[in-house]
C-alpha cells in the first residue's frame, strides 16, 4: 500500500497565494483556521465553528492566533466543515445518468451491467449529452425514450427540469484528508465518487469550494432508488478536504466550472485505476444546482453541496465484465491543482473509526473552552 502523503503533498499548487478555510484538532479541541499567504491562523476565539467563520467572511486572519507556516503545521487536519448541512446532487453528468440507469436495470447485479451499458450508450449516449435539462428538446427526448421503453427515473433528473438533490450525511459526520473512508461490509458493488464541493452560507451565497468523496454503494441503490439513504449515508462514507478555498479575485466560480478532477485508486494487490471528471461537461451550472438546493428552505448554518461526478468506474478489476468495486486497503486520491488532494484509505464502515463526536460533544467542548460566550461578545460588539 502506498505510504500516506504529507500535508504538503495534499496542498494546492498555489497554496501560498490563496485564501483557505479549514479545521484542525488542537490540544483543546477542534478549531477553525484561516490560511493566508501560507500562514495558518487559529480563528476559534473569533468564530468557534467553521460554519460561523463562513458567516463572518470576509474577516482578517490576523484577528486569530498565528500558528505558523501551513506546511509545517503539527496539528491533524479535520474535515473543513462542521455545522453545515451536507447536501449532494446526483446524475449531473450524462455518463453518470447512463450508469444509474444501468444500476437500476441490473437491479444492483454487477454481472448484468455490461450488456445493458452497451445498449443504453448506443440508444441515449449521444442524445442525452446534446440537450439542456428542462428544455423543449429534453421533453421531446423524454417522450421518444418512453416510447422506446428505456425511460428511467434517473433520466428524469438528468434531463428534466428538477435536479436530484439529497442529504448525504449528518452534520459533523464527514471525515477529512487522511482519514479512513468506509464501505458497508455487506456491499459487493461500490465505488468512490470524486466531486467538487461548494460551500454556501446561510444567505445562499457560494463562498468557496473544496473536494469530496461521495462514497456510493451501487448494489444497494441499484436494487431500488428508495435505498439511496443506505447507499449513501454510512459510517465514514463522506470525506471532504483538505481545505476550503475561498473565492477571491484569483479564484472564482469559473475555476470550478473548468476544473479537471483527477482520481486514482491504488489497490493492495497492485491494481491501479485512473479517471478524470471534467466539470465543463456538467449538465447543469453549479450555481443553478445551488439555487435548486436552496429551494424554499432555510439553512441557518449554511450548507455544502457535492456537485456530482463524470467518473464512472467501469474498468474491470477481477472478473471480465464485472467492472470495479472497492477492496479493503484501497487508497483513493482525488485532486485538482487549485483545490489540492484528498486522500483516504478504504475500510469497511464497521471497522472505520466510530463516529462519536456529535453536536453534544462539540457544544460541550466549546462551552468548556469559553468559546460560546466569546462568540456572543463578538457578534454584539
């Protein structure tokens, strides 16, 4: 198994010139940080949670406690989010739409997928790439596919007016760079989903982006879309990081729109898989996905939004025609130059570190450190 990468290896190529938000584990407990000009600052006395720090932006990092150069930081990185809701969009790329239909038609059986894939790509592959979701052309394609007997609920969210938006995991359950990610021990067909993740404040403004792995169980969701919760929300099944890059004059939503997200999976048996997800092929604009996520709801602590992936793991691993599925010991690396690299080893969810640090533990810790009263004073100052 490859050795764990250093923090320096996971940082964006231009980490000394951007503005970043993250979280670290200090001796006292979890603390949000800002990184500017390569220098990290503990912001816990200004804003005790990352969600609160997002709401205070822009804020001068110098208001916090200087920790020193980021690449020399001797504190574990945590997931850079905490109290934000974790939302995700699915089927936002044409290829992912086809793969979801395959899962549905194969009823979660990887052995049946190859023939279905070939037929579907021949019938809808070009058509689905050519239409704008919700357009008249999309409605006409839908009707033709219904008449042809190949319509699916997944094609509805791929080319219909409404995007698929779901809740990926509970607040505080995400893991960060270097942590183990979990696959249910009773899943036999699963994969990583390398994605760009937007960070949105309580007012609905998108303030930055990071990387995420929306770990997915293809066998569960393939049996029934009603099993989406079991397919998506499991112990250690959502990783985010390494840091949130905040938008500024040099890094904007256009960098997200044009990002090339690379994926590598190194297996314990010497297997290697490589893939790329080109964000410029997304079917719906990232800010349109944010708008649909907001809907008529209010997120008082903001939310993060996984934008979906172009990556479809169809490369055979063991048996011809069976495609890819994880093995314990896999190391997944998701990267793009301006957001860095998110690396996580794979275990089963039951063997991953149990999630015990929830809202009660966090609030107890912050109160014990006197940070909740500090925040109150900051807001009323």
